[in-house]
C-alpha cells in the first residue's frame, strides 16, 4: 500500500514537471526546461518525450538526438517524436532513417513521414509512401490531398478526394482552395454548396477565391450572408477591393471592421497611397497599435511613389532610431528616394545596411545601388560596384551606361556599350536609350545616327518611340531642326509628348519660332494639363520681346487652369535636405545669410565680367528687375547656401526639378572659378560638373 502511494506521488511530481518543461519550451526558454528535467528524481518516459520535443521545437535537433540516444526505454510515441522533430527541422533524410528502423509504426508514423515529403515538395515519394500505408485515417488522406493541390495537380487531387472514405471539413475546404487557385470557381462553388457543414474558414476560402479571381461583387454577396465573420474574413474582403482599386468600398469595409488586423491596415495604406490619398494612408499608419515590417515598408513605399521623398527619409530615420530591423522592400524604396533626391549621405547609410544584412551580393540590389551612386554624382563608387561583379546582368550594364550618359560622359558610355557588345551580351531597349542619349548629350551626331541604323539590322532591337525621341533630340541639339522634323513625320509609330518635347526644346535653343509653335500645339493636344510646353513657348516669345504673345499664352493657361510646376532646387548638408523655390529666399531660416552671400557673389561675378542674360526672364520688366529675378533662381539660392555650409574641399551637390536655365549655367561656371569650388548640378535632364569655370556638358545641354 505504501509503495503504491509513493508511485502515485512520484508520477504526479513528474506530471507537474513535464507541464513545466512543455511551457518553458513553448516560450523558447529551453535552458530552464532542461533544469526542470534534470531535477526530476524519477524520470518517466513522458518527461523524456517532453524535453526531446522541446529541443526540436527550439530548432536544436542535435541536442534532441543526443537525449533520445540516452533514453532508458522508448515507446512508439518517443519514436514518433524523433521522426516528427526531424520533419519539423527539415531533416527529411534523418527522418526517413528513423522511419526505416522503427520497431513499430502506427498511422501517426506513416502520416508524419508523408507530411515530411509533402513539405519538402517531394510529392511523388509522398504518394508512393501513402499507397503503402497499412491503414489510413482522415488526417493521412487530407495531408496527401494537400500535397497534390500544392503541386498544382488538381485533377489528381479531385480523384483522391472522391476516393476518401470520410471527407472532413478540412479536406473539403482544401479542395475548394485548390480549385480557386486554378481559377476554377464553378467547381469550387459546387463543392462549397454541397458541404454538409461549413465553418468560418470554408466561407473565407470561397470569398478569397472570388476576390483573387477578380469577382469581388460575388464575394461581397457571400460575405454579407456569412453566419459569422472573423478577422481573416474581413481582411480577405477588404483586400479584394484594394486589389482591384476600389478604394471607397475597401474604406467602407475597413471602417466597419470590429478588429483591424495588421494585414488590413497595410492593405489600406497601400490602397490609399496608390489612389494618391497619402494623408489618409498616413492616418491609418499612425493609428496602428502594432506595426509589422510590412506597415513601415508600405508607408515608405507610398511616400517614395508619390513624391514625398523627405517624408520617406524621415520615416526611415525614425525606424532606425527605434532600433527596428530595416527590411528589404524599405531599403529598396529608400535607395530610390536617395537617387531621386541625390542624397549621397543617406545612400551610403542604406548601402551599409544592405551590406550588414548581406543583401548587397544580389545583382538587382547592385544595379539599384549603381543607379543611386550615379544619380548622387559619385561615379567612382558606382564604377567600383560595377567592377566588383563578375556575372553582370543587362540591368547592371544599363545602369552604368545610363549613368555615364546623364553625366555627359559620352565616350565612357560608348566604351562600356562596345565592351558589352564584345562580350556577346544582348542589348535591349533601355541600353539604346542610354547610348543614343549619350551621343545626344555630347554632340556625337554621326555616331548616334550610325548606332540608330545598326539597332535594328545588327542588334535586332526594334526602335520604339523613346529611341525616336533620342534621335530628334540628337538632331535638334545639333541645330539640324529640318532633319529632326522630317524624322518626326516619317516615324512608323505615333510621335508622343517626349518626341514633341525634344523638338520644342531644340527650337528654344536655336530660336526657331515656326517649328516651336507646331511642337507646342501638338503637345497641348497630347497633354492639355501640362504647363511645360506652354512655359517653353512663352519663354521663347519673351526672349524675342513678344510680350503680347506671352500675355495671351498666360491668359489661355489661366482659363484652362494649367498650373506651372515651380522651379525648385535642393542641397543636402549633414543628412538634412534644404529646399529652395525660385524667387523665394525668405522661407529658409538662414535667409539673411543667404541673401548676403548672393550679394557678395553678385559683386564678384560683376568684377569677373558676368552680365545677367535677360532672355531667361519671362516677364516684361526692366533690366534691374531682371537681374534681381535671375539672382533669385532656385539653383543660385542652393549654391549660395552650399558655399556657406559645405566644408572647403568638398563638392557642392545641387539638384533641380527643371532644366537649369542658361543664365544660371553661365553664372555657376564663373562661381566655380571665383570660389575654387567644384559644383555638381543635376537638373531634369542631366548632370553638370562645374569646375574652374568650365562645365562637363561643354555648354551643350
């Protein structure tokens, strides 16, 4: 009697300890679980099984294996635990060795092994084992069914489904999901309607199927009659609307959701962002109690795509301050922002993060980094990255060619292009845009014409509209406007706004009023909302002193509500971007210092023989006012601020959203000589490297 009581007491102690082992293991505290196990005076088989399962659960299969070998006795549950542990740790070969030497197998053993092969993607092996099973239960059938569905073998899955002696709710739901995955909604719905019993997962699967296949209205009808809805159901319906761009209905669902899941919030951030409602996207982001990686990358992506570059950088900095791991999509978005803003400091910082998380060995990431460094004006770093990769893809070659082209280094761009051709790498559309632009920016007219001719015959690339735009630009810049117009007329494809814009820009440079009016008229028809062509034509009229025509054009713009994008420039100083708008020198906190610097530069320029070019002022005002207006062009404000804040010896890097004006170009050349500073200006078209009174574009832009 006393012995029996002692055994009961021991087993209750062991049972309590085993519960503790399971709990610690589940929490990831495996060392504490082991301490509890070691302190059990009489270890029963259940305790051994529990600690071994704990090690497997914490991805420590070697420790689990060592303990299994030390077990004084084992039962089928122990062997199944070892088998299941290997399967969970993706060690399918070890699992099979255990399976083959097991003294006894039951239905759980066989099912675990079949599941292991299914998860590995070895469906044929799983099927062979499934057929050999001495007995099968509903779980075995369902596991095999899931494997066939995962392998897109839907008809075989259906045959297996029909053979099942018992079809539970999981098997039926899996089959519905499989049909939906294949777009076979009729068969999925038939199975759904035949179900003797449905749960919330079955309903949600059918709704998701309709949503993923673009039948969101049918999904909504089903959603409305659901007996109960959970977080997943609401999210599926919401994502159905966001996927097809019906943001108002998505918003209505989102507002009605009793619990707003992280996934639904992320979908709404992207949905609002895609719709241009950035403020609403940010409101959703700010109200989230919990955010995951996707929330941050969604908000950064919205900012990046919709031109809120400074906000994207601010959010990126906030992530870093909060110690959050920066994910891959966020890093790519921020790199794009760095390229757009030419933010070299932030670009370097993102590059460091990419190296830290070992993303930098990816060819796509390397291409984005090359583009970023090129757009930030750091050609040396871009080239080093390019040279580092032995197996370069076409995107990488294009990045370096386009970069050299934008910097006006036509010889370099062509050298890389011919190197690429000699290695037998096939050029694509993007390659030829870069190469033809390089010829255009550097005045290599004959070479450009030759490459354009060989494009189709030798390189087998059919010229597109963008290539014709490059050729019109090439001929137009060289003053060969009649040839450019002839090319526009004989193009096999319809000339778009880029083609006519290239011609109009050339007309502005060479003061050809007749062709300019034709090009501007065409552009007005193609893009009635775009102010650019009208501004260019207005500038051309102004340069000829035709103020009545300027007034008429401006009146027409006002009546059509055409808004001109204001000229703005920016410069990054100590990781902070400083923005300047043309004519406005007072909004910057240091505007008094900037104004003084501009006056000082004005005096030095005058002494050096600089005379403001009034043809770049578009208003009918006197010469003194013209000089004042030119002095406050945004790029001059940014250069002045750079001279005040960027340490001597370091180049000034200024960005402008529009084409740099001729007067500013002349002035900045002289400023670089007077101040002995290198000034790099990136405008809407290309880069200008000003040094010692000269520009890399050779005044050809």
